[in-house]
């Protein structure tokens, strides 16, 4: 009998020791809910079998993370006792196939992540046995087939991610039971037509990603009317039509050459049509549009149709990477942000170039005109009519910028000015930058001084202007820095000043005392050395 008690005690001790080992291998936490995080522990299948026993003692577990391990197969009854589990992460493993029976006891599971495995098929009956499922992530697998085998069960799921797979179409009845689905990601697949996806029955769908596929046409009529955000960039689409219910349209990097005047855009608030082949814009009313990106097209000028009349609520306009030579804004336009960067043919900005551009009501405007490799001139009055929030003129080819461009009413128009990366000639015409700009930026935005440098004269080439912060001399107006024979000290800091040590009575007294003390020490040393030498000679005579 005692023997049986001992065996029982040993068995209980082993179980208790094993339970503790979960938290020694993984991270356990109990905040509002119990969770175990085993991310990146490289568990083998044998470890998973051991965990099957251990997890029986964590039946109240709410979240289990088993991502980035070497899991190939999940034991059949692994989750059987975890009836409270709401969040399960099996991502970044080597799972090739999922079996419905694995999850059949997870009656409270809401979030399942199976991304970054090697799944090749997906059977939507998985959704049926998980009635509480809200979010399912199957991205970054090898799925090429979606099977429809579930019965007529209305599903609760509202987020489904099937991106980065090999899907070319979806089953015809796939969407009929997903009436609560609000977010669907089909990006980075092999879809050639949305007709093959049969999405019209997704009566709650609000956000759809179909970017980076092989779509040639966009027919909004085959999409649910609840859809408000459509991301369909990086396809082969050549034209777009009715967008009546769409609020956000991202259709960048397609092959659109024209927008037709019968285009319906009543609800459109955001439109990214960059990376297409547009050269003109239709004369239609975008009454709710707030953000417009027409970058990287074929525009040689900013279309006259982009005006207050056609865009009464427009806040942001981007015209980057177009072959624009003249940046003149032809119609009245009020914005919060204007970006004209990476325009390789732009050479100058004249006095009236931006005369029609203003900020909205009493607000200020953010101007970005940067990274234009041919831009060498901006007129001193080009921005005088604007109330600037920020000004970014970085990485152009300006050799100088006048004080009048930046300083209005004897004060900086804004303290957020980026002039970095320009080949400035640091002569007297730029002394105002040391006097006005550098001190302000040093206090408010010091990062805008990191690459604000001189390019000429050669003696100070590549030196940061902040080096002269606090100097009282008019450095750039001092012609001596243009001489070839000026000196550089050990810290490689340039100066035209001569270093002098002025004498004073106090200094002379201190030096005199020091010399006297040093002389006395030397005499004592000599006398002491002679005495030692005499003593040694006496000792040697005895032998």
C-alpha cells in the first residue's frame, strides 16, 4: 500500500514539474486573461505531444501563441480541453494540411492565425465548425484551391485574409454565407477577373484588397454596394467607370490613360491614381475628394481642371515624378499640403509659379518641393503670399536661397524649414542662414541641421553650417576663408583667428614660483646622489 502511495506521489510530482516547465520554456502571463507565448521556441512534434498533457492544466487559457516553431502536424486532440481559448496563433510553421477535427472543440475561438505555413488548400467548412470565429488569417501560404463544402450556416466572421497565395478564383457559393464579412484581402494572388470571385453577396463588405493580381478590367457593378474602400493597384486595368459608392480608391500602377467625363465620383474622398499613363484630367466635379495623388504619370503641366471649382474640399495634392517643366498652377487652388518632388525636368520656380496656390481659410500650408535634380532657382517672392506650416526644399540643386524667401516681416515664416542636401555656396549672401535660420532650427528642429552643409568654397566643402552656431563673427562674409593659406587646427576646425596668450602679473608670479621649486628639487637630487656615491665608495674600500 505504501508502495502505491509512493508511486502516486512521484507521478503527481512529475506532472507538477512538467506544468512548471511550460512557463520555463514559454512566456506565461496573467493580466486580464491567461496567455502562453511560445513564439520562436522551435518546438518539435514530440514537444507538442508533451504539451498536450500539460495544457490540460490550463483549461482557462485565453490566448496561445505557437508561432515560428517547427510544427508540421498538430496532434488530433491537442486543443480538446481548451474550451475557453479565444486566440490561437500557429503562424510561421510548416503545417501542410489542417484537419477540421483539430479545432472542433474550440467553441469560443475568435481569432485564428495560420499565416506563413505551407497550406495548399483551404476548406471553408473550417468556418462552419468555429461559429464564434471573427478573424482568420491564411496569408503567405501556397493555397491554390478554395473548397466549398459547408452547409447553409450563417457565419460570424468579419475579417478574412487570403493574401500572398496562388488563388485564381473562388467557388461560386463561397460568399453567400459570409454575410458578416467586412474585410477581405485577396492581394498578391493570380486573380484575372473579379467576376470569378463572385463577391456580390458579401452584403457587409467594406474593405477589399485585390492589388497585385492580374486584373485587366474593373467593373464596380459586380461588387457589393456596401464597399467603401477598394485597393486595386498594381494590376493591368486600363479604365475605370462608375465609382458612386466608393470613398477610398487606390488604383496606382495600372495602365489607365484617360479618365472619362461621365465618371461618377459622388462619394470619393481619397484617390491614388499614381503610376499610370495619364496626361490630362476630366472637367468633372469631385465634390467630396480630399486627397489626390497623380504622381508618376505623363503630365507635362498641372491640369487647369484641378481647381477650387472642381475640388472644393481638396486638402492634399501630389504631382511627384511627372515630366513637368513648368510647375505653374493655372487655376485657383486652396490646400493644406502640396508635394512636387522628384520632377527631373523642373529647373526653376518663378515669381508667379505658385501665385494661385493658397492655404485653406486661416490655416497654413505644407509645401514640399524636394529631390528635383535639375531645380537650381526659386524666386524670392514665390512664397510670399503663403502662410507656411512647413517648407521642404531639400535635395535640390540650389546654390543659394535668399533671405526674403524665408523671412517675412523680419521673422521666419515657419520654424520647420528643410534646406538640407543642396550644394550651397557659403558666401556673404548666405550669412542670413547663420544669423536667422540655424539658431532657430538648433532649438526647435535640430534634425534639420544634420545635412545642411556648404559645398563651396573648397576649403569648407562638406562642413555643416551648425559648426558655426553661436559664433559672433560674420563667417560667410569674412573673405579670409577664401584664401588657400588659412590654417586648420588639430580638431580640423577652420578659423581665421590668431590664438594669443596674454601675460599678467599673477601669471608671472605663478610661473616664477614653479621655476624656483623645480630648481630646488633638482639641486636636492644632485646632492643626494653625490652622498650615495661617496657612501658606496667607502663601503668598497673595506673589501
